[in-house]
C-alpha cells in the first residue's frame, strides 16, 4: 500500500491526499526555467479529455504555482452538425466523440476546482487545416494535418482568442522574470516536448526553443516543428520530463477521471484507426477517382479506389500476387499508382529531398546562420525526421536557389536540400521533414521533391 505523505491537490475547495514518495519524485521533475513560468504567473489551461492534458493542468497548478485564469476545451471538428443529431458521440463509428470528451473535460475541471469553457474552432480548422489537406490528398501527395493544426490552430487561433498572441512585456537584460509588470500568462498543454526560453536578439522578448521530450516513444516535437519561437515563448509543457506511464501514475494517485482514458492519435474525428479507416473517412470529402495500379513496365496489376488510399512505401494488396508489392510513386496525370516488388526495392529508397520553404523555429541557431547567404558550399550536418516516431537519420543540408526563377532568396524561409547519409524508405512529396541539431528541433518544411536511389 502506498504511503500518503501530504495533500497533492489544494486548488479550488477540493483537497486530495493521494501521494507517495514515488509520486513526489515524479513531481520534482517538473520543468523549471529562469525565463519560463514562475509561481504566481497566470495560466490558460487546455483540456482535451485525455490524461496528458489533465495531468499537465494539475502539475501547472500544484507544482508550478500558476494561477488558472481560463480552462479551454477546443472543438476542432463538429460531427454533430454532420449527423444532425445531438446524441452523445454522434456521427456513428466514423464520427468524432467530441461531446464525450467535453463531458470528461467538465468532470476533470470539477476535480481540479475549475470551470471549463468550450471554444469552437471547427470553422478555422476546416479552412486552415482540413481543406488544404483535402486538396493535397486529391493531388496524390501526403500532407500532415497534425503539424498544420499545431501551427494554425493550437498556437495560432487559440493563442489569439485566449489573448496570448502578443509577446511578453519586455524585460531588462539583467532583470529576473518577476521584474516584468504584472504576472505573465502562459498557454499550458499536454504535449510531450521540452522548451528552453531565451531572449530575442536585439530585444528582451521571451522566445522558446523546442527540444525532444524525455520519453522518446511519446516525443511530439515533430508535430510542433512548424511553430515559431515567439509562439513557443508563450507555451508551457509540464510533461517534458515524464513518461506516459508516469503521467498515468500521477493521474491515478490524484484521482483524475482521465487516468484510464484511451489515447487519441492523429485526426481525432476519423474514428476508425488504421489506413483503411482513414481512406473510408476521406472518401466522404474527396472526389475519389478509381484507377490502375501498375508495375514499372506499365502492366496493370490491380486497381485502387483513389490516390489518397495508398501512401508511398505502403504495401499494396494485389489479389493473386505471389510476391508483395509496395507503392513507389503516384502519377496524378494518369491517375495511376506505381508499385514495385519487395520492400527493399531501390525506388522505395530516398537519397535526398527538397523543401521549397523551410520554416525555422528561430532566426538564430546553426542552421539558419550557416545557410544565410550560403552559395550551397556550406552543408551543416544535422538529423532529419520524416514521420512521427521515426528514428531521426543523419543528413547534410544545403541552401537551394528559389524554386521559381526570378524570385528573391528568402532568408526567413530558405529553400533547402536534405541529403541522407543512408537512403530512407517511404519518403513522399507533401510529407513534413523536421530537422534537428541533437535534441533541438530547428524547424521543418513540406517536401516538394524526392530523389530516389535508382
């Protein structure tokens, strides 16, 4: 039996005495930074109905000493509108369960002594994230809506509506954060990533640099790789130094109703997990054009239900085939998907890729500084990541001339080539490539061209 040492939760009128020496040690790993959140600062808490955001909110209040001023549940998708019913979890097996999540958020907020509010961002999500992704899927490329959602919605529209869009009041070069006029206000989320704070060049604005979380299996820095430093400078990630198992342990000891919640992954509203469920969902929004699956020599070996139903590197189900076939590329002009036999085929292995507009998190740092004004001779050695949970791979990076002749070079968003030390399998146009210097994420960009190891 675990020994109760002291009350863990004293916010609101509730008091929960459910701690132990083990849980106390977990709380001691709360991230602290001299320029980051300080006791007495204000917090805008975000709750999703999952265990991560719930524990992040609890830690910010209990361990960080932040004062909650708003507790927000973001509704990014409204399946009730589609189903035209207000039953819990409406939308059927492929509908979003946002209403169920909202009820769980309300219960969690009550335990924490808070009152939650629902912020409807479904229109913004559709216009800024989902509609552009639909266009990409229709063209046969492979977008990452989760990267776009963090940039445009969570650290875009949400910051704006929560009154956090402006940078913090300036600090003098030698002043402590407490010297700023009044408490600062932070956006608290349940992301697994670590932030380090620094002052901007030429002023004292607080900026954030993005680093990998302690739990490599849960690290979400890839999904945050397109968020700018000034936005990260308003954020706080209390889970940076914890594993998923430790987060659940804290939730259970505290008595949070989300302790055993299922994990949400990717597009929450798809409902069904896996590629086939994803393809069925998209079929409701995309003008799917069935076409041929062809081999390299042009033979028709099967049929597809739309370019969006298969991804480069994915296995293609070919009826009656004696060998396994894998998607090598898509041909939108003929609506064909080209497949090759075997997972080790050279056409599945990417040697290098191009990014037309790399979005650096900060204007400072080794990548941007070495590429600024570069004639292509400087090639910083970094690490590249193409997919969430993919192991980062060694690469070199060089600046490219603008993709459109006549365009001026853009130091803020340079075109770059990423060349891998060893070929990488399953790289597709439209994917996001994030670059790292050790555990620091330098930024990311959308892949515009792939060179194969033919």
